[in-house]
C-alpha cells in the first residue's frame, strides 16, 4: 500500500504569516550595510510587530530601504540581519535571516510590555 501525501494546511500561507506576531511598538534603527560590511548609515523606524520569523516596521515613505540590512532594537544591543519582503508606503515587512531564539523574542516582548506600563 503506497503512502499518501497529506497536504500541509500551512503550505499555501506566506512564511511571514505562519508565526505568531507580537505587538511591541518599539523604536528601532535600520542599519545599512556598506562596503566590507561597514555600518555607517542608519535610519530610525518603529517596530510594530515581531515574530520568530520577521517584523513589521514603519519608516518614512521617502526613505529608500535596501533589500538587506540590520535591525537594531532600542535598548537591546544585538543587530538582527533582515531581508525586505514587501513594502507598502511606510509599512515594511521584513524576514529575519535566521529564526529568532524564542527566549530573545520573549525578552523583547517583556521589555516592550514593561516600558509601556
């Protein structure tokens, strides 16, 4: 008897929509990658939501955002490698180059909650 392939219910969902999103509303910086990975230029942004896979950011609609950059979260001293998935005016959807550690995401969400209350 041959094995049947059971379709995955999440296979048709874009990867940035599979993971649970957490609202953090935290300021951040988009750090542009320069020649030889130098990070000389940055642009402020607002991080609206984050998941293990990516984030939704708000930036000025006039800012040109490269396809790859680092995201720095205010108050956290780690840079996260990102790839631009789509842009709709000032709203950016980005994917992280590696899935976040769940403990790191928990720390960011907890920090956001503590500063808002």
